[in-house]
């Protein structure tokens, strides 16, 4: 596989509420880029993103998946994050390494609780946001109402750059205000026919484009001068202005898609390749000592482990982003997060969900995976011997909100249970456990009941340990509340 340079890389994370179609969109993106020859579906349980047993059983994403696709000679890394708030740690981890968030919105339901929650986390991470209005081909899809809701909730900087001609049952075409073309898709999806805007849509499109270009020109003084002189901007200038607006979070563009039938997905990828910032156009990482890492290939190597997964027949997989220098196979690294232990990068992989392909090198800004590291956890930094003490600032996860006591039904399984929970907590930093000597109970804490129920499912179905969840005991204590005198 080609080694992609930093300016040829785009890193995105798909966020939003449940059932908005994030996994379906990820599948369509990978298909559109030619990395798979057949699109799987969530209903058929054969997507490359949702492949873990519990995800197949529940038909919902539980863990973030790393994927990638190609468009216009750009490598687009994709983190497909779960929609349930209980798994918000996966969203936070994805936002940490992505440079832009794609907020997937259900055109039937508009702004949902999941939309608002993930928006807040994207804002905290100071990431650009693009709205992908999905499921426009469903019966009750309402583009205009959903757009109004987005503007009402997230501000006037939510800006349409496409609008559908016929949202709802039969949706197959939209107007692109940047290209000033109509994209029309064959029945069932496929490659679009790109044509001039029909006469009955031309006035509306021209009015919307004029407003859009004026707004874009305002993002840069030189572009504003060009706009006043010529009355418009070139496509290159539009992309430049769009990128400025995205980086400054002063523009949140809205695009139209029907991911299930691959409508609008190719155009979305073109937009990402052309307008979304590359890693070195966004702020780099800071170390705990205040040092800035800025994606320079000539600097010493520094990786950040943002996710850990443990899979059958493979063992531990460590997912990383390169913040400086290059990483190659057989490179020796130092882990300052864990007493400067030494690690050797034996193999490097590009990952598409359940599929992994070996590569020899990753450049700064790229995202990949390696296996069989000895003593590396999520949140650790791996450095070359030239910068052994740099520790990239850790990711901050929310405090647990829900707690239960865990007990193996068979006392002989106590040791296995502790090992299983420890393994699960290594994969999900929002899952916290401790043995309370005072209560004499193993206490498991998480973001919600759903997360803990899914944890129970994994322990019982994959680890084959029968367990009970119990209410944690209350630590009653005696104390002196007032003085008293006694006669002897």
C-alpha cells in the first residue's frame, strides 16, 4: 500500500445518536473508495465495522471501529463511533484523534438527544463539525424542518451546501450549491448522473449559492476582496474558505445523503478530501510538560495509543495516531507512561473494521494499529529513544454514573471474573472496577445500565462465567454524635 504523506491524510469520526445510520455510512464510504466490493448491512449482520459478537447479537455498535477509504488521492481514516450515551468513551476517543467530526442526523427525527450530547463533546474537543443529513429516502424525511432545527439548536453558522429535490419516498436527487449541479441517482443507488440544475430549481439554487458564497468570502479578507471584485469565488477559493470556516468552527456545512443506497456518499468523500483540514492544519498534541507536537516527519517519533482491543486468535490490538516523526516495522520504542519500558513495533496494520493489512510505515498524522505490545494501555505514549520522556496529555473521560456489585455464581470463578473485568476495563476506560475491602464486594462502575448490561453479556457469553449483579452494600459506620457523662 502507498505511504500517504501528512497532507494526503484526512481523519474523521462519525458521531450522532443511535439509528442515524453511522455504520451504514461507514460501509458505503469504504465501498465507494473501492476497498470492499460488496456493501454489507446492519440487518444482515455482515458490515465490516460491526463485527464483534455482541454487536451482531444486538445489531448496534458498542465499540468504535477504525476504517479507511480513498478519494482523490487522499487517505480518509474513519472512526465509526457508537450512538448510545453509555459508550460515550468511544466517541471521546474518536474525537481525540480525528480532525473533523461528521455528525450523522436522521432526516426523520431531526435533532435528537444523541445529537446534542455528541455536539457538546465535539465542542469541548474544539473540532470542526459537518452535518450529514441521512435517511432522506425514508417516508417521513423532512429536510427543511430538520435544517431549521439544526440552526435553532446549533446556531446560524449551520449552513446548507446541498438540498434535496425530492426528500422522502423516492428521493434520488439533490442540488449541490458548490458545484451548481444536480446529482441524480438510479433506482437502488449507484453512480449519479450529474447535470445542470433544472429550470424550476435554478432561482432557488442561485439565491442560496449567492448567500453561501458571501458567507464564505467573509471568512478571509483576501477572499472578500476577490468576491467584491468578481462577484463570485472559484471552486478552489470556495474550498479554502470552507476549510477556514471549519477550522475556526464558524461554519457547519450540511450535506445530503441516503447511505443505505449509497446516494451522496461519493460527493461527501469529495468534500472531505477537498475541504476538510489535514492533520497538520489542525493543532497538534501537547505533552504534559507543555511541548507541542506538530506532525513533522523530521521530528522524533511519538505515538498516542487511543484505543485497545482484545480479539480472539490475535490478542491485544493497540490503535494509535502518529503525532510526530515516522513509525516503521521493527522500530524500538519507549513507553514513558509505564516506567520507560521498551517496546518493539513488530507489525503495522491499516485497519478496515475486521480486516487488517500489513504496511511498512506510517507518516505523521496517520492512524493505524499494531499488535502484541508487552505493557501498553490506552492513553499511553510511545516514543523513539531520542525523546524518551515526552508524555502526550491524556484523554479526559467522564466520571462513572452507575455502579453495581458483581459476584460469580460459582466461587471457583472469582479469579477468572477479576481477570475478565480487568481485560474489559483495559478496552473501555469509562469502565472502572475495584474490590472494596470494607464492603467485601467487587464494585463495577460505568456510564449507565446499558453499558453494564452489555458487560454482563460479554462475561457470560464470551468468557463463560455466570455472574450476578447486586446492589452495593451500604458502609454503615458508628460515630460519636454528642457528649455524655456517666457516674461510677
